C-alpha cells in the first residue's frame, strides 16, 4: 500500500484509533500514541503529529478527553485521557468499526478476486 493510500484510509479511522488506544491505556501523550500505532502495525501505519493533534483537540472540544500537563525531564508533557463520555464514544466507535471491518471482509471474500476476472 502506498503512503498516499494509507493516509486516505487512515483519515476515516484516526478518531477510532485514538479512542481505542486511550481506552486501553488510561492516559497517553502524543508521541506515545504515534509509537503504539507504529509498533502495533509493524510500521505499516505511521501517524504524523499534523494528523494526530487536530483529532486530539477536536475530541477534547467535544468533551471526550481530559488533558493534564506534567513536567517530565524539565519539559512539559500533555497527557490525554478519556472522560466518561469519551469512554462511551470509544465503545460505540470501536463497535461500529468492527462491524464495518466484518462487512468489508465479507465483501472482499465474496466472488472472484480482481486478479481472476477476465477483461
């Protein structure tokens, strides 16, 4: 998959990815989120800060996230965690995504593959 293709697919799922990671890890900071995504996908998906932070800020505006700033090694680090509304949203978004993935899996497995079609 090219980088352009993966960015296009990622755009529609980034919110769900962030909510899922925060639901599992209680609280995280931006770099930590990017590294978790990279590790879990074997480097197939890499989040840029330019994509991640607008999503974090939007979720915060919507009341899904709380932020805490702490000094770590002389630098300020902003941690994100889910509010009760964020936890509920995470559950809904993950369930929606799982249904979508199951539907896509069924669609991709049905009928002859693209390579097997005659032109």
